[in-house]
């Protein structure tokens, strides 16, 4: 029995499922089980059950336990002494017995009494992972989930037989809505992981991929490494052709009307006609070389990773350089936006209107507005403020948490996302004529760093730019209430050491190597961030990467800022002394 079918069958009975990943700590699982008032436990394997046996099972009051895979005889016998345990065969047999009993009752003329499930009934509780703060139980109804299933086809026009590859946590709202959509449209789903992604892409050649931005960044880096490791001549040709394709795409945007702009003022017709003509000339000149790149470079990339229709990105910010790269090589990446509290998708780029740097138009029946962060007044298109959502995907509330519900939802049903963004102005003509109504995100309100000077800084923008460096694996900008910004950097050790050796002859002295790497990282940050309004000052180099396993990343691979800051609190204090 799969996790997906188990979840669906629980909901079909009118019961509520509360799903969490096996990488969660025992204490977190216990808190969720207790807070949700769950009455039974479903585990995926005897190994996971035995991990929970002493610290978790003994502390809960479970009526029964369901084992999805494996043999019951492998379970810790002491932990299940007084609790009924059912495996797949047991569940199947119970279902057969109940069906026979129902048929017999019907034959005898006895009618059963059934309680119907209504659209407003809670279908699932999903506890938010969050980049800060304690998890909250999001109540999603059957109506919430059905809205996703009924309205995602406009974003992903799947046909029976299409193959979808997914590598998201199976309990996550993004994975679940994608999964329900996939299974209701007669398509095939392939589950993968970071470890097997490259092999699975090549083996299954999926039409679509559902994943988070970090996966596309990983694919981008992998392709760049392959190009860099080729012969000097091939590397030079490939990089030159990619640059030409990037220029070709930029020219196309002008006459296709997909140039993103905040400006509500319509451009002059004469100016646009001139720019449009110039863009067409440039595109026409570059088109033969772009086609040559398709044959010499991009065809090989496509044969390796598949994704013949589209890659759907959600759950975080997609870096612009990654977005532009995949567009240039002919792999469509459609970025979307949503939160657990919105089931999750509320906006996404369409196949026919895939404007880079945005998260697309709102999904059907969903309203989006931008309000002033201080006054709450609705702002005009092109103005930056807090994103608010209203409509069928918005949650019922936080379970047993009315104060948090009231803080997030106003009396009119508008949900405060806490995200900063703006809506592109409408233009009937000009280079931005197809962008009207598109949502653009610029960070999280609560992630905003306020310097001692009173200046507000969006760290995500700076991190996205800095992470383009091949010497930097991960970076988190810091500086709250400080005079200047700093950063915690996880270097790419192989690249950094190779660069250090090229720059100076290292004799194996560890301190000298560290100093050289540190200087290189400072140089990289200065180079990449030369055009930014804010510069990064002191940096803290750490060897341990931010991962899901060590609790420094959420299951959707976003950095938990509060935990990273807490872990390195003393080092950060020393950094600013």
C-alpha cells in the first residue's frame, strides 16, 4: 500500500489524516500527534516503527497501528503488546469482510445509515515546516483540495500517458496537490530523490517534473560542470552559444510583449515601434546561431534529462539566472507560488505566458491584492507591499489556534501571506502587454533585515546573486540591528581549494589555505555584488552544510534562518566585534 493511497482512503472515510515525514524528530512527531488529537498511527516500515518504539510509541494512546510495508514480525514486540497492528493483508481482509457484511445487510432489506462528507469538512491537517517558529496545524478541507485538482490543468495540460517525476516530501502540500492532479488525469507518477535524480531523469525521460527551486539549481550546476570539464574548444563554443541564446531570448521578449515592468505609464508608440523593429532584427540575426546551439549543445542536454514538456517549480524562489538558462536551452520552467495555508497553489506561469522573474497569473477563482505593509491600504499595480489571498484555496484555519487564525485571516477572508510582492500593471500595447496582472515576489516581510541605520534589506535577493558563484554552496545573509550586513557561507570546498591553488602555491599549510579561501570568498562576493545597493561585510565560513537532516533546512529545502542564527550565535557576535 502506498502513502498516497493510504492518505486518500483515510479521507474517503471522512476521517482526517495528519501526515509527517520520517526525517522529523521523535519529539516533533509526538507534539504533532498530541496536538492533533490523533487516535491511530500509520508507519511506512518496521525500521521506522522500531525507531519510534521507546521514545514515541510508549507516550501515545493509539487505538491501532497500520504498517504500510514489511513484516509485522519485525516490529518491536514490547511496543505493540497491547495495540492492534494491521498490515496490507489485514486491511484488505477487513475491507472484504465489511463489504460482504454490507451486501448481506442489503439483501436482507436492512439499510445502513451513512454520514455524507461535505466540501467544508476538514480533509487533512498539515503542520507547517516553516523557516522560523513552531509548526501550526493547517486545516485544509475537501473543497480546498478539489479546487487544486479542478484548476491545475490550465497550468499543466497533461494528457493520459504523460510521465511526471516528483521528488518532494510526500506529506507536503505541494506534493499532495500535484499527486492528486496527476492521478486524476490518467498520468504516471515517478518518485525520485536527490541521490537518484540524474539516473531517473535519463531512465524515465519524464514529460513533466514537479520540484523545488533547489533541484533546478542542482541541475543547472551539474550542466555547467559538464560544460566546464569538456575540452577547451568545446567549452568555449558551448558557452558562446549559450550567451547567444540568452541574447536571442531577450530580443524575443520585446516584440512578444513579455518584458516585465513596474511602470504603470504606457510607453510611447514611436519608441516601442523602434525597439520592436530593432529586437526583430537582432533576433533574426541570432536565430541561425541559436538553432545551431540546439543541434550541437542543447540536444545532448535534453536527451540526458528529458523534461520534454515542462518543469514546475514551487516552494521557494527560483533564481533568475537559472530561469534564464533553462529558457535559453529550450527547457520550459513554469514557476508557481503558494503556501500550505492556500492548499498550496494560488498563482503559476502558464505554458502560453511564461514570463520569467514572476510566479504568473492567479489560478482561477483566486483573488490577489497588494496592501501597504503599515496601513493595510490596497496599493495600485506596480507598487510593492504585502501579498494577500482570497478564494477557494484558502485554509479553514489553524487547528486549535484561534489567535494565529485571526492574525492570518481577516473578517473578509483575506489571508496575509507575509510575502512581499507587486502586480504587473496592464498595458494594451508595448513590450509588457502580456504581463498585466502577473504576480512578482520579492521576499518575506519577516525575513527583512533592518539595519541599525534604519535601512531595510531583502536577504533573498542578495543570496540569490551571491549563490551564482561556483565557490559558494550556500549562503545566509545576516545583519539585523547591525551597522552592516554579514553572511554565513558554506563554501564549495573542491572549487574553492582548486581556485586557491591556482592563485597561490599552497604547501599544505592548513591555516594558509583557510586564509586564501577566505580572501577568495571576499573577492567573489565583491565581484558578484558590485551592482547591488548593499554590500556584504564580514563573513563566517562554516564547513557543515545546511541540510534537512541537521534541521537547518525545511523539507522543501529552504534555510531555517532562526535555527542557523541560533546555532552560530556566538560566532556571529564575534564576527561583529
